[in-house]
C-alpha cells in the first residue's frame, strides 16, 4: 500500500477492465516518471472524450455527432442490420471489410446473474427500427458465449414473427470468446458463412 494520492491513482487504474493490481501499479509509476506534458495531454484527452463523445441516436454506436458515420453513409445497405453487443464489436466487424450494411448496438448481453435482462438493452429501439418494413435481414453477431447465445435466442424468438430473415454468424469463432479478439480472417469467414438463426 502506498500513501495518499499515489494509492488513489493505483486504485482508480485498477478499476479499469483488464487492469489488475500489478498492472495498475506499473501504469501509475509510469505516469509518475513521465514528462508532465505527456500526462497533461492524456488528462486532456480523457476529459475531452467524456465531453464530446456520445452514442448514435439511431444505432447506439459511439459518435461525436448525432448520428455515427456508418448511419450517415448513403453507400451502406439500409436493408440489413447487424446486431452486436458492444460498439467495439462494430470495429471488429468493420476490419473484415465483409459487411456493408448498418448496425445496432445492444449495449451488452442478457445475463440474469448480473441482473441484465432485455429491458436493460437497446432491444425496444431495435424493434422500432424494424417496424417500417425497410429491413429485410437481421444478422445476430453476439459473442459466442453463454450470454451471447441467450441474447441471440431471445432476439430470434422476438424477430421471427416479423417475417424477417434472421441469421447468425457461422462457425469459426471460438465458443467462450469475444468478437473483439477474433482475427480478421476468422471473423470474415464466420460472416461470409452465416446461417439461419433457429430458436
């Protein structure tokens, strides 16, 4: 344990996802030894990102504008929506260059253990987007883990009565993994070989 503000910094860094106590301590001491100009630049960027970045009013992807660049892009296919759990999944899919439709970010996955049900996700907004009949296919690209599968099953059952083509990403993604860690080739093949999502 360190004193005062140093321990406060370590504690705050340790609250970040994927940063354990030792990593938090290493980062804290790196910042203490860094040039004050570099530390100020980091602090300024953190404050600016919280002030300027918001979520797209259509798909809930991160954006500095009312709508994200993908929703504003007229070259994207408006008849296909790819449903993902988090905005980082949008980046993973975009890296494949296999998909030219639009997205819908749920903001998580159904997880009863963590108290996350359909009401905590952007499912109502998804249903509103589908109401006008312009969408013909919904691709469910949730993580291939227990929560992702539960979310995909819930959505499949909710969407089937609407007469939409509902598909899931094909095999090739490891069960228990996260989309953001999949390499471009594996994710691209999974996208190209997606299958019908049967409840």
